[in-house]
């Protein structure tokens, strides 16, 4: 019996050893099985990627196809007198304004990228009261649309320039630079006094806002920008990036402004426009609010204003002074650069002073 019990122990041990090697084999089998489970999904994903996708070329092709199929009704609609008047105003505004917009964007991008912010800090006087008009006059020398003036003003504040001077430059640069004044002269060939009125009114408002900030402004209302808008990029990449951004943004607002002006000209009843234009107060307020809503680039707004023939020159001047200083896109950019608290205080004060400056300048020069 002892002999039979001794081999019984080894017979029980061997069955306990196979599970040990079985445990490393199990993961191996599972790992081998995992690709087998994923392999059926791979063709499905590939098929999904190869399926129809909504992209820009497809959308453009579909739109062109719809236009070709519906060319009869479209041609009939465009032949209506109202649509012909709308297309005439729209094309005239866009064609006249586009060269000035592109030139202004190129120059403003070059200044924002290649002119160091320390140049402004060295050129401005140390006295804040004198720095405000000097910074305002600098806008007449350095072309820049409102899209570029906001980051440039932020760079000035970050480099130690007094906020009052930065605000004066922020408001004057888009309104009195050579490109804008040339565009104004082209848009108003029979009223050359509009060029001088726009220059004087915009510079007056820019300096008044700078001095007002110097008087009652507080540092906790202004959030300093953290970094340069194109920090870490090469000069060439920053330049073309700024050009692409400004052309797309300003071009979109130009199209929107031209469409709005054409619609107002062709669709709005003449009696309504005549009633608004005959009341000087209503006319000035209406075009000032329209300038805020349209958010047109300053290189192109003179052509939109010139198309509103029912309104007086003073009302058009209010449109030209208010637009480059405060509109919807500028409010968003100022809030993002300097903080929402600054924008909520700055926008209403600028709007009121811009209207007052346009009225005073128009009464003297127009």
C-alpha cells in the first residue's frame, strides 16, 4: 500500500503544472484574437472614409449645378428693375473700394510686423498730455486699418507707452491715414471739403478720448495684453498671416456693407429715407448707428457713405467718423485685447464723442 501511495503524489502534481504555462498562453491567444476582432472593422472604417463627405469643392459644385439648373428663374429675377438697381450699387461700391482695402491691409500688416513697438515709445514725448496729440498725428503718417490698430495699441501699452497716447493712436490711425483720406477724396470728388472734415473731426475725437482717459481713466479698467499677436513666427509668416486674416475679415465686412447699402438704396421706400434725411438729428443718429452695425473697413466706408445720396454731408461725416472708431468687430477686438470692462466703458464714450465731434466739425467746415 505504501508503494501505491507514493506514486499517487506525482500523479497529482503533473496536472497542477499545465495551468502555469497556460496562463501566459491565454494573453497571447487574446492578443492574437484582438486583431481578429478589429480586422472586420478596418474595412468598415475605410469604407466610411471613402464615402461622401461634405467639403468646400463639393458644396461649390452643388451650388454651381443649382445655378445652372435654375438659370431661367435667376435671369428673370435679375432683370427686375429693383435687382438691377441693387446690382449697380453693390458692384460700384465693391469695385471702387477693393483696391484701397487691399493696399491698406498690405501697409497695415507691414507696419504691424516690421515696425518695432519700441519705435513708438521712443518717438512719443514723456509728458502724457503732449503724447496724446503726437500719437494722434502719428495715425496720419502710419497707415493702418482698425483691425491692425488694436493689436498695435496693445503692443504700445505693453511696452510702457501711456494708455492715453495708445488710445489716441488706436482711434486716429484707421481714420486719418493717407489711404483712407485718398479713398475719401475719390468717393467725394465734388466735395473735397469732406477730406479735411474727416481728418479734423477724427483727430479731434481721438485726442479728446486720450485726454479723457488721462483725466478719469483707471489702470484696473485696462487689462494689459499678454503677448504679441504674431509672437514666435518669422517676419514673413507673420506678414502674410496678417494679410490673409485682414483681407478675409475686411473683405467680408466690405461685401456686407455694400449689400446693406445697395439694399437700403433699392428696397427702402424713398419716403422713409427722405423723412430720415430731412431731420438732421435723425439723419446723424441713423447713419451713426448704421456705421456701428455695418462694421465696414475704414478704407472702404467712404464709398458706402457716398452712395447714401439722400443724407446731408454732416450725416455722412458722422458715418465716417464713428465707423473707424467703434463698431461691432472693434468692440469684440477691444474686449479681447484690453478686457471686457475696458470695452464696456470705452465704446459708449467713443460713440458719443464721435457724434459730437462730427457735428461740430460739420458745422464749421461743411
